[in-house]
C-alpha cells in the first residue's frame, strides 16, 4: 500500500553578509532585475506614493505600473528595430514637403504608411529624377514600419551588390541571402546610379526573386523602367526582374524640381542679397 506524503517547502529568509534579513526593497529590486522589468523598478515607488495620495487601490496601482512597463518596452523595441534597420539618417513623413512635389500621390503614401503592403508582401517602387525626395520617402516609410513592429533593413543598391559578391567569394552567400529573406521590409536605395556587373546584376536579381511574394521590398531609382537595362546589362534579366518587382507593386512617381538644387538657389540668393542701409548711410 502506497502512502502519499506531502512535502512543504518554505523559503528561507535571504540574509546579508552580517546574517541580518535583507530589506524588502533590495529583494524587490533584485527580483525586478531578474525578471527584466526596468521600468517597474524605476517607477514602482513613485507610483505607489502617487496612488496612495489619490486613494487608488492595489489592483489599479499594479495596472498602472504594468502599463508603464509595456509602454517603455515597446519604445525600446522600436529603438532596437530602428537601429537594426541601419538607416543613414532618420527622417519622418511628417517632414516631407508634399506641396513641392505635385506629381506624387500623397493619399497612396499615407496608405502605405499604415503598413498593410508589408503584411501583403507587396512592393513599392519610387521613381523620378534626382533630388525629388525618393530617399526621404523611403526613410519615412521605413521608420513608420519600425514603429508598427516590422523588421526593416536599409541598403544602398551598390552596397548590397558589393556585400552579395563578398559573401559569394567568402562562401557564405546562402547565409546572407537567408538573412535578407527574413527581413519583412527590405529597402534598396538608389538603384540605377551605378551600372552593375553581370555577376552583381544576377545576384541582385536573386534577392528580388527570393523575396517575390515572400517579403515586401521598397526600391528607389532615378531611372524610368525602360532604362533599367542600362543598369542590369541584359534585357532578358531586366524584363524578368521588372516582372517580379512590379507584380503587386505600388509605384510612386517623384518627378519635379530638385529639392537640393532649389535649396542651393535659395541660399545663394540670400548671400547675394545686399544688406539693408542704416539710417546714417547716404
């Protein structure tokens, strides 16, 4: 006949080096650090005093404390996603001057900012002459994507091609391609500024092909589609690439005067403007 036994485990008091009980505040701090709750650790005492003065019960106190932790945790996650994206600079869509680019479909840009195209694994292609804000748009959409919880990676086209060639030469191309495929939004900036070698064009084609209907890709280019053959060299390869990129794609047309050129003209005009005469001058 088996006899069931019950074992009672009691926690021994944690003591310091002088065999005195460790203060509860120290124990709580240690536990919160172990649980990785830095905001709770930072705010619990201040919030407890505030809730006590307001007559808030313990459940609502805990609710406020946990909400603070969740808000701060989301902020840190966004910061990590932005850092991992490797943006050259941080620019928001709020700072984009839509009035200076009447050819751009602003409602489409605002719709893309909601991130649904990433969920649907669709592409975005921003084309137009240099200096019209294509990179700014890509940065803004990438930033919003990070804030909405998507993984993003920014790569200038020339840099991406060079890294692909290096990965192939160093025998870890497959690993690098897999890392690119895992990114939910891959942004390839300035496609078309530099003609690609045959090897580079083929490797870039593989990246776009592997992401087709598996991940969202955003490309900026200063060349219209009918001139992309100048970049990839092969009409057949260019046709196959465009077939994949433009399938389920949103095209942003960014044609207009160069922002940089207009800004330079404004600065030059200010410098050339004569200083106003004072009252004592003839």
